C-alpha cells in the first residue's frame, strides 16, 4: 500500500536537481516507484562508490550531468522537460569543505538556487518547487530548544551562511515573482542530520563509521559530545513529498513557506551515542576513539522544532533512533556482502517506510 498523498505524483513530470547525490538518489528511486516521470540534473556522482551507480538510479529516468551554476544549460533542460514539480537538492553539502572552498560553496548554494528559480520562472507555466536547504540555515545560538521557521537566518561557517542566504533567495523570489497569482508555488524545506545506506561523503560520521568498521579499524570522532537531530534519510524525503503534494493542491498558497522536518526530541543525541549504536549493530568488535588535532568550528548544539509540520501538514517522524540505525547498518552490510541487490534493498526499505507512514497516518487529519 502507498499513502494517499504519494499517489499525486503518478504521471507527473518531476525534476530532481542533485539526483546523483545521497539524498537525491533515494528521492529519485522513490519517485520512480510512485510512477512519476523523472528527470535529473546534477554533477557526476560525488563519491566512489556512489549509491547512484550501485542502485542503477539512472535507469529509466531522463539523466543530465550539469552544474546548476551554468544557467544556460540548466535553463535548456528545464525548458525541454517542462516539469510539473521540482525538488531542488543540488548543493555543496559539507561544512568542512566550505572552509576549503568558500567561493564554490557560496556560488553553488546561493547563485545555483537563483538559477533554478529563474529557469522555472522562464517557463511561465504551473510548477511546484520545493527548495531543500538545511537545519544549519538558522543563526545558531546554542539553544537547548529547537529552532522555529521564523527564527533568524545566519551561520558562523561559510556552509551555514550559504544555507541561510539560500532561504533568503527563496523568500525574495516568492515575494517578487511567485505571489498568489503566480502559476509557480514555491516552498523551502529544512532537515537535520540524515543517515541511511548509500552515503559515502567525506567527513560525515556514518560513512566514516562504515569505512572504519569495514577495515576493522576504530572510527575517530572529532566532536563526540556534539548533539545532532538524527533521522533516516526517508524521514525528510517523506516530508518533502508531502509538502510537494500540498503545493499541487487547490490550497497551495497556504503552504508556500519554509518548513522544518526533524526527528523526535529523544532522537537529538550526541555523535558518540549514534556511533555506539552503529558499532553495536555492526558487531565484529567495531569501536571508536577521539581524534587528535584541531578541527574547524561546527555547532555543538542544534535541533529543530517541527510543530508547524506536525500541526499543518500532519507529518511526524516514523522511525526512531534504534530503527534508523538498524536500517542503515543493514543496508551497508548488504553493500559489503551483496552489491548486486542494493536497488532491491533500497526499494524494500522505501516500501517498509511507506507502511510506517500509513500506520502513523502521515498526511491525514489525525496523527496519533
């Protein structure tokens, strides 16, 4: 069975930017499963191995390699495909890399987003756009409570600043060009630290764990006490899809805002806790240690308040910490032991998550 709102994507032309990345690969496979006609525009897969390659994500979609900073190329793809829906995920997503190359981070995340919105505007046709940013878009004050959608944008590091600025781009385009009488319905989505099978990015804790555990080594932790809002990748993707479905409805204008999609309060846990759970599930003597040396500054305390999505979208987390660790480790063990079955493994986890959404009445007027 499939949640009712997900059926809205059947037969729709959906463009995913960043479809070769970790989240983009999961979202593209999910949209294919839902019967959407999918196109992707992205740089080549950013890692080796890459989920995009291992799961054959390019099979059956309109696949384009390109840079969202190239407005002409992007605009031509959008003009030819004429999407009904755009999920904009393409970005420079790594905090530490933003210190090494802040200009690439700024131009990709800020100018690239403006290019996407301009390409859609040039269509002068109905289109739903969901721009995905990050929980790090907020001015981080190390609060113990979660950030709400109307809290100030900001960021100490170039990555966080670029995400806050991306949100300002979205707000500006919505107010300037995509008002109530526009055929374009635009919203933004902010998520926490996502984990799940298929992520091999450098300087992310789950890929670091998998690389270390697979080699029989200890995983080195930079900031084991830093808390993060952990959630399985399918949690925010389900939120993006629900938001997209609402933007396709007759009441779309009331959803043209920013939205948080974070985990339950109990799942905002220190890095050390998630690594311990990963090691226990992995077995084989997996363990960790504290790394030495200095590291770029990252937020020590960060969480999201999702009351707005819970109350108005009828969205709620489905998988809690133990479940998301279980599903993540099981995916990577399949990668280690049976790479030929990874597409089927991924689709099976999506199907399992859809059932959890039905059980939790996601998108319905009553959420238990």
